[in-house]
C-alpha cells in the first residue's frame, strides 16, 4: 500500500529541527519523524508533573502558569524559522480567543532579540502572550525541545496532561481536553 510521505510525517508528529545557519540566517531541515518511545521518567529538573513557569511577555506583562489554574493551559515552544510552528499559530490564536476555558502562551525558542520577534509578530499576529526564552537556559520544569513545535497541555489543576512533539491543531487539543475530562469541543 502506498502512503504519501507527507501523511506519514503528519501522522508521526514530525516537526522542525534546527540544522545550521547560512549567512547567519537559521535554516530549518526537512521534517523528521519522531519515534514513539515510552515517556522518560520524571526528574526533579525537567518533566515536572506540576510545572512552574513565570516569564515576561513581549507586551511587558508577566505570565505566571500558576495564575492560570482552573483553565486548560497550552504552553507552545516555537521559532520564527519553523514552518509547522507558523502554520499552527492561527489555530492556537483562535483557541485562545474563542474558548474561555483555554489559555495559550507562546515561548519563542530561538536566539534572537525581542525587537526582531516583535517585528515578526506584526506580520504573524496572535492574540495570546508571547515570551522570548533563553535557549541556553529554558524553563527548568519543561523538557528542552528536541524539535519544534513542542507543546504541553496543562490541566486546570496545573498538572501536565500531554506533551506533543510536532504540530498540533485546535481539534487535536480540544479532543485531548475532552478525553482528559474537560469540556467537549464546540
């Protein structure tokens, strides 16, 4: 049976991996399939069951994951050079705008400046808060992304419900929220 490569990559959760730079500009590799291996055991520093996250957003506000208790939180690691990241941004923005029980925060995981990121977001606007994080010192309670996009679904109690390597869709997130006991989509 012939299955198009694009479908295989989508089905396996393929995303972007950063390979190299050309003339100082980052280059994204072709999507790489992520093998479905058992989740690693939690450690004290990463993969915390109840992660903490406090970041300053590009609009000058503070985002505190603990303040989002009672809502489903989507923590999305992304980069401007990642095609699948850019493709999922409008859906994440719509989820944040249309669902009162969902909050999204974007964590730009790349070596750039806040001004460059603000300029980028003028061309690719979203309604959810964005923060630029240090790629050399990412948030301690989250795994270091091995590919982008990399997304966490956090339950209303603050516990990690699911992690996704590769692109997500609004439908996928809403189905996983419903499966974890949250409201059904719609």
